[in-house]
């Protein structure tokens, strides 16, 4: 079983490596909300949003499982968006944070969209998403923009698959 999981992991990331790179943008809370949700407060499709940082060991440890769960054929039509807290480190510039994220993606041969949160006050983002403070956190939104599930802390492949299944079940008629 472990061999099959490893093989699937390698195949998924080999395919990702050939894709066009996703954007890595530095954004304010307002810009992030506009990227994630339409004016009506709805995403284009059901969506998972993962809050992480390159300096967060549990965050980077769970990313392969998150990517595997969201790239499975059953997750077709589900969007993955990530929000990096790399600018939380004192005295790091936006350009340096963007370079850190891009270097991480290249070194890990991973390809997923990243919004780097850039505001001095993390209370605004914590309040907007009811975040507990520590990362990683993964939120699931249905096609109407309603949060339907969350994982606070590190998650396994099975937990991510359950979250994907939950968001797809709560978004009938999308797929």
C-alpha cells in the first residue's frame, strides 16, 4: 500500500511540474477576499483554502497530502487556494517572502496558487476566517461561499480526503 501511495504521489507531482506555474501574489486582506470570493461572496467553485508558511514545519509536511487529495479525479472542479503567512516573520520584505515561496515551490516541485498575506495586523484575517491563530488551518467552502468544514492543525491524507468529500457533497449540481 505504501508503494502505491508513493507511486501516486510521484505521478501527481510529475504532472504538476509540467503545468504552467500558478501565481504567487502578495495581497492585502481586501485583495485576498476579492480573489477568493466574488462580489456576492461566492467562490467560482467549491474551494479549500489552506493557511500555511514555508517556515512552518507542520504546514510544509502536510502539503503533499493536501495536494494529493485535491488533485484526485474525484475532486474535479474543486479549487485549492493557499494563503501564506511568510510575511509574519519580522523584518522580511514582500519581495523576500515571495522569493521564499517561489523557491520552496520549485525545490519541492510543487505547483499551487499562493496568496502571501501582507498586512501588519493578523487579527483582521483571523477574524475574517475565524482562525485560531496557529497554522496550518484548512477551510472548506461550498459553491455558495459558506464554510462547511475545517481542519485546525496538521492533517493526514485521509483527513483531507474527508474534507474534500464533505465540500463536494454540500455542493450538489456543481460536478
